[in-house]
C-alpha cells in the first residue's frame, strides 16, 4: 500500500490566495478517486532556495492511501499538472511512501 501526501499551496506564485472552492473541489475529487482523505488543515510553511533567493509558501497537507500505486501515481501526476496550470504554481510537491496497515 502507498501513502501520498499532497502539499497543497494556499497561495498562487503571485501571492494571490487560492480560491476556497478549488480546495473543496480537490478534496472531493481525492475522496471520489481514493475512497478517503486525511486533511491536515493546520497551515504550514515551506521554504526553498533558488540561487540566493529564499521562497516561502503557505500550505496544507492532504493524505490519501492507495492499493494500486501505478494507477494512483498516474492520477496524481495528472492532478499535479492541473494544479500547476490552474492554480498558478511552478511546482506542486507530492510525496509517496510505502506503508503497512496494522
């Protein structure tokens, strides 16, 4: 089984807040596709450097689990590309890890 964490930006690269409707639609879509979702609604900050410039992003995390990691990976790549285009992002971080349920 794979666990995927989507680091969901709360602002576009321009600094404009992401529309709350987009967040709600993404949550619904993930639940429809994966059958569930864990929402970590506390606001987090991400930092990264490109050359001498330090960037900061406010994010929340959505976590999903999948048995079929090939299909999940393909679906999440599609969602990532859509978010980059529709949400004004240069990149969207999605982390995958193997997990075992008890």
